[in-house]
């Protein structure tokens, strides 16, 4: 039986060697509850709480500090071909001003990280990777580049995400023209008093919105200006997690890692068409064979019948009592109005509608396999 | 006259005769955040001090609630199962969890009084 902590076991003292983002003082001023995340002091929630923050993002606009994530420019002759050896994405076919979701993969077909890559110019790319993986990711990339290619990390830049149905209208007040961007467009804007911002119409909530790479020195002042807009509220990591779970988006380290393949994870779309001709990238042959034979397990959505959340690590059984998988992310979906989860189950039990049992605190709770997302995406395509 | 005492596990215990009413403290509900699920013990169950007897879940995480004393569960609060957020709104009142009938009330006196609990929270 999985053991939980007592009532206040989550409250930990922040060690002093945590890194901070340029918005640290603002988070504290806003009453953010700071926690350690990927080596940074980050707000898990503000005084209104995760539920209110989550719901606000789904109906208005929510501002997230994601400056802990890694940003870098990869540029030089041969950069694209060399990067393509590490990922299943088609970057040659990516037009300047567009970005795509991709994966760093292992030789055995696992996932080192998931990330966004934008085409800035003929030989220039902009990468945004997960905070917990950034040092390893950038070392991995740098180690595989030919002479003459540079990987420049942007540790002096902050990253803000403004998400929700009103996010783009709010942002366009500062960056006129941003409203004409389509989902996954990337464009640079000169924002008065802020400097050059690199903006992508994307996010991690399932909502429309933008991610804004911005000089660290002006980031807090700009965040204050955005927060002064009536539609905007600050959102912490707690609601970021519940929003992405409802959107069916995997979290690296929970739902995908070096032991899960893109095929099993339902990320086959990230293996672009051109790359399926040659499969000439890390783990490509393994993935090709897995796609041919069919994966033995699949990442699926899970909807408990009752009110009890089932957390990561929960064992999944079929109705005959056989163990068929494990939950990798689970909790409460404020917009879904109840518990939701995702996890891996045996491929022959992964069909939508399949009844399953979740082993929670030594009891078996009925649930069903369901399609994801739990809340429809509202991207501006 | 009833008295209220506290545990280091952030529960409050109100004693009326040999009936103890147990809930979680205001501090605990604040630390947990929005509660979305509560599971309570079956009436009739005999519980021992420090035994995990109830569960509270916030959006983020699950936590155990321990029995603060030895006793038999005689009553639980269905209102918080129906509406877990009631614990957030009124942890020390309407948001109570369960009642225990105590065989022996002596252990109650060993629990923290209000000042000692406040000092414990401040030091944490």
C-alpha cells in the first residue's frame, strides 16, 4: 500500500542554494507559496489557491513564470542535420517562423526530454527544454554538433507564459499584431520598455496563449504590467500541472522518460513523415519495429468512476484482477469536475471504454479507459 | 465544559465527557490547499493512537489523518465527504471529521494546548 505523508509533510524548508528566477521578488510579493522545483524556488500557488487559478486560466488569462526552463539558440552550418540525428522531428521541413514539438530520444528508443524547437532562419533554431533536463539536454546537443555550430544558452532571459482564451488579446495590447499569429507560429516583437521578445503561440494548458522569451532584466516589470490587465491572474505550478493533465499532455519524468518510447506514449505524431522514410535518428530502428509490431503498452486517459483521486504509482488491474499497468499522473481536474489520471496499460486492454480497477489504499476502485484530452484543446489553428 | 487540544500531526481534539471530536487545524487546511476528497473511518472501528484513519486529498496530494487517541469511532461527518471544501472554510467547526468514544481520557491531557500548538507551528 502506498504511504502518504501526514498533513503538513509537503511543507519543506527551501534550502538556500536554490536558484531564483527574475520574478522571485514578485512571486513573494504576490503571496506565492514557494517550493523547490528542478533546483529553483518556484510558486506552487498564490493565495487564491490551485482550484481558482486553474479555473481562471480556463476562462480568462493566466500568467505563469516558466523562466526555469532552458532556452538556447543553435546556429551554424550543419546544425539542422546534426540535430535531426538526435530527434524524430523534421526540422529541414520546418518553415522559418514556425515551431514544433519534438523529443530527444535514446539509442534504445526512449525519451531524454520533450521540447519545442523553432526555426528562426536558414541555419538558426531556438530551443525551449524542460528545467530538470536542461543541462543534460544542452550537453547532449553540444556533443553532437559539427565544428562551426554554436549552442548559446540564454540564461539571461526569462520565460513567461500567458494562457487562456483572453491571453492573446491581452498580449496584443503590448505587441500589436500578435493576434494574427497562428498556433505554433513564432515571431519577434520589440515591446516598449521591455526589449526584444520572442513569442510563440503555444503553451502547456490546452488553451490558446503565448510563451514569451524576454530579457531577464525587464521581465518582472513587464509581468507587473501584464498582471495589471483586468483579465490576468498569476498562476502557480500546481495549476500548471492540473491544466496540462486535463489537456492530456505528458509531463517529462512522470509520463515519459528513458524507459518509454514515443510510440507507447502516444507521441507518434512527433515522428514526422519524412523521418519515417529513413528512421535515421537515435532509436529510430527500435521505434520502426515497435510501430510495425504494435507497442506492448500504451499511454491512456483514465477516468475513475468515484470521487477518489488515484495518484502516480497507482496499480491498474483489469476486471479479472490481472495487473495491466500503472498510473503516471493522477489527481483532480478542476474543470473536469472530478478525479482524472493518465498512465500506461497493456495494449490489449487500452481500448477506450475498457473497465479497469485502480488499487488505491488497498482497495480496488472502478474506472474506465477514456480518450484524452479530458477538456478539449482550444488552440488557435 | 469542553476543552480543545492539538496534536503534532495538526489535528484538533475537542473532549466532551468521554467523546472526542476530531478535525484538522486551520493551519493544516491552509497548508493542504483546496480539498477535493475526504475518506472517513467506518463507525464501530477501534483505533489506536497514531493509526492512519482518514485521508484528505487536495488537488495536489493525499495526506493521512491519524487517530490522536485510542478509542472507538462512533460518528463521522458526512457533510465533508459531500463537500470537502467545507474543511477549508471551517476546519475548526463544521469541518470536523469523526468522533471517538474514549475508554480512558487521561491521554487527552498529554496533547498540546493551544499555546503549545501555536508554538509548534511557529517553530516548524
